[in-house]
C-alpha cells in the first residue's frame, strides 16, 4: 500500500506546488492588457497578412495603441470599414484606405502554353519550379499548381484550366498571393490603373510565340500608339509607367496577341 500511496502523494504535492507557482507568476509577472490595443485588435480582420507593414494584426494594433503610428488606414483587407472603427476607438479623424486587388500577369492556360514535359512531383508551384521550371514550355508564367489559391485567406483564387484566376469580388488585397508566388507574377492594383500586361515572359518575341499564343512579342505597337509615352519595351516585355498613363485604353485595342487587358478594379468596403 505504501508503495502506491507515497508516490501518489509526492505527485500530488508537486502538482499543487506547480499550480501555486504558476498562479503567483501570472499575478505578479503577467503583462497588463492594454484595453485600447485590445479594442483595435478586435476591429481588425485577423488576416495577419502584413500588408500594413507590421508583423500581423497584433503588431499593428500594438503600434496604434502605443502611438508609434497614427495611420488608421493601413489595413487594406479591412478597407474603409475597419479604418472607421479604428479612428473611432482612437478618437482621430478617419483616413481613407487605398483598396487593392491582385492580378495574375499571365494568360497562358493549358490551351495556350504548350507543355514541354510531364511533371509527376509534388503538386506545388514551388516544387515544380525547382524541376526544370514546371511542365509548361513557358517557365516564367503561372505554374498552375495553386500555391496562391491554397494561401488565400478568403478563397478568392481558383485554378481553372491550369492557371490561377482571381475573383475581384472576393479579393481583399492582402498580398499573401504576391509573396507566395515563386515566379512573382502576381501584383496588386489600386484601381487607378487602366491597363495591365497579362504576360511575364522576357524572351524574344519569336521564342515567346512558340511557347504561348498570348505572350507579349515586344512588337512595340502599344508603345507607338500610347499618347503619353507611358509604355516602353524592357527586356522584351511591355511595361507601363502608371505615373504617365492617362488611361485611354488604346494599348488594349492594338495589342495583336491580346496580352494587354483591363486592369482589375478593387472592391470598396465602406461599412460604417
């Protein structure tokens, strides 16, 4: 009986002592909760994307509560609705949020981007990129395995016909897909842009054409028709300087391969 009772008492005593120590530590060493920080954190969407420039929602809430920043409009996913809530909590003037939405600079789906190999590895863009740049002949476009879709916190991205498609009605502009894409072909648009280059291939026109039907061939037609000299050909690919662009849309009309398309318009959440 003693062989069982003594160990049981010792275990119970140790457990009781540990509970007392933890209780005292929690009381005297615990970090006091900043109520303002707590309110701000509750107002934030909890996406933890880092678009605000801080390490997640907690980092942004802490910076606002401690006065390290007064900018209430840094949460792109929360849009104007969150900015209004934070402004009310802090008692400061409301600041408008520049809403954004993601765009995939590629239209080379299964019917347009020819295959060069049969890939049977891990179903991941990052993994496929490490094996001869994926199965497609064009290795600079969408790899088609959906790393961006898997990472999207609001299911705004789907894979259709071997290429990523972004639902502008769902996209919150968090930028997570931008960071995770191994080919870096996803960018954010803020709604002021008119046109977007839906191609990322920097090979010469003839080589691009052999691999993808809708790739930029650097024909310069878009640059020639642009009335504000906003388009240049850099590294065999059309580039738009949005500071010069007057949003006339002429480049979209003349592109022979239709790789210049209308830029996406972000949704505005103006919830009060």
